[in-house]
C-alpha cells in the first residue's frame, strides 16, 4: 500500500496539478498562483530580509512560521511527487536544495542565460516579490543562450511558479533590472553530497557579501559576457 502523504499547509495543489505542460522549447509548466492570495500580506511580512544581491541558502536566513510552512510543503515528498507527475519524470530519490534571492542591482552579469548544472534534475522557481513593476527582469524561458530569445516570461511576484525539466537546452535567465526581487529556487539534484556542496558554496558567498570590498568585487565579477 502506498504511504499516505501529508496534505499541503500552504501550496495550492489543485492549481499546480492543473497547470499545462509545455514541450517547447523544453518541458515546463507555469502556475499563475500556487499560493493563497489571502495569505500574501502575512507571508511577505514573514519572508526573509535579504540585503544584498545573489542567492542564499535557507539556513542562512531568518523567516516566520507561515513562510516556514511553505518551505515544509516544498521539501515534502508530496510536492516532489506532484512535480514529477507534472513533468512526467520520476523524482524519487533525488533530494531537494533550496536557495533564495532578494535583490538585483541591474549589473550585466545578473540573470545570465544558463541551462542549469548537470547535477540538477528538475527546477522550481517560486516568486515572492510584492510586485514587479518593470518590463525588464522578468524570469524568461529561453530558446538559446541569448536572453532576448524568449519563449515565455513572467514577473517574480508572490505565488507565481515555474517548473521545468533540466536538460542541455533548458536555457533560462532574465534581463538585468535593479529592484527588490524576491524569488526562491528549488532544485532536485543527483546526490546529498551536491546538496551539502551547494549549501557550503552559498555560505561562503554570503560571508563574502557581508564585507563591503568583496561585495563590490562580486557585483562586477564576470559570469557570461555579452
């Protein structure tokens, strides 16, 4: 008998399950509202305060109970099963790793096009911005390594979710735009050792960003040049 899975505390399972699976330019599904609108003010008031650019491991951040309930849902076997069913892939045995970003500076090296690491099996992006009033800076599903070669885009606002299967051509990114950009990235990866390595890497990065001089260097460090 299959093990019973605890119901979600916050995620809208019906909205996620009913989202459309797109095949072009790679397998992805978009959910316009994966979190309850009625909880928006409460969740955002308890979201982490992230002062600098870049991504941070969750254990480096402080947040309230409602936000923690969302993380509980995202880390759950129920959500892993749901993502696997939507993307038509078996994610059992692949551990999740979650990082979060809070700001972008508008530097050229932010949002550079990339397909994700070969260690990642599937990726989920979940927005937490109060609003995103800019034309630039929306998350983009790309057809190539050109950030202008866009197949689909959406603002990183509260509750908006993208799931995609990682492959050699799962290009994604966003055009540089300065603003408070709250978004969370969950990746199912190939090993627990990769989870530990990612948490260690983001921990070193967070330490570097706490220093004004190293933070300035990181801001303009090349990622992918035009």
